[in-house]
């Protein structure tokens, strides 16, 4: 079994290297390089006893590397992404008002909607309902905040890839996670290595407070006050079944 644990914070760290945030291009390149090193570690047979701790804003690179088995492009996941299984431990999601995806303030129950991912569901099954579900229509697919069940560091998300048996799990002490299904990837073309991306070829899982929570007192408080410390943990684990 191969396990890699990544904790999100400022900067990026690999064995023998330490890169603090600089310019955006430098940080992106650092994350890209980390993805390549990650795959070398996997190919070398990293086990559960060999834990690699990486800290980066650019987690999409490492998520892509471990899930797709390739480091060719930022957030690129093969077209088979529609076959990926998603499980998110959330009884509610944050409803949005329009195509700008501004939250209405409603924490809507997921039951009976494409947002009920409490049991594993193919990404493609939900995406097929985009034209029939108002919330999916607004986001042109999944681009919504899920309000996670429980408190403290706990299980949040599992993503499984049926062809290779790769499984990613996310644990966090944050109150929510944004699930973005790559609805606008084609807008960044050309991407890394000159490759053109296509809609829904990738996804992001962003642990967070609910968007626009400053204007919704019913949401968990996201204000950092003078003298307070901002500290949170997000862990990504990768296994192969």
C-alpha cells in the first residue's frame, strides 16, 4: 500500500528542499516540480511508513499527480474523470443565487439532489443533470460549497478512480469544502506544456469557510481578529487498492 500525506499551509517543503512563497509563477513552478518528485517517490515504492509532508497553495498539482499518474499539466485528469467516484460527508450545501455563484445564505439539504454525495457517486451521474438542476446550471456543473458534518479533524471527502484503483481521501478541521468540477478549464488554454484543456477534465477540492460568510452571520465565523491565530489542517492521503 502506498500512502502520501500532504498538509496545506504556506510555502512548500519536500525532503531536502524548502521553498517559501515568492511570485505566482515561481510558486506554480515549485508546485509543478513537486508533482514530478511526488511521482518519482510513488514509482520508487513509497509505503505507509514513508510519509511525505508538502505545504503548498498549489495542491492541485499534487492531487493531479497522485490521482492521474501524470505530471504533464496543472489539474489535468484524463477524460475518464466522469467515471471517478466522489463521496463528501456533508448533509447540506451552500445554495447560490446566479451564475456568479454568490451564496444566498441557505444551507440546503443535499437529500434528493445531485449534491447528495454522502454515498459514493460517479461524477458523471451528477454532471448529466446539469441542465435539469438549477444549482448545477448556475455553476455550469459542480462549483459549490459543502458544509461538512462534525467538528475537528475528521474525514471529509473520498475520490476513487475505478481503472487504476487509486483512492484519495481528504481530512480537515475546516468547516467546509468547495467542490469544483473543472467547469471552465477551457478558458485557460493553452495550459502547461501547450496542452489544451477540456471542460470537466479536472477537479478541485478546497477546504475552507463558506464563501461570502462575512455577509451571512448564520455561516461559521471566518473573521480573524487582532491577536488571534489562523491555524488549520488539511490532509490528503493516497492509496492504491
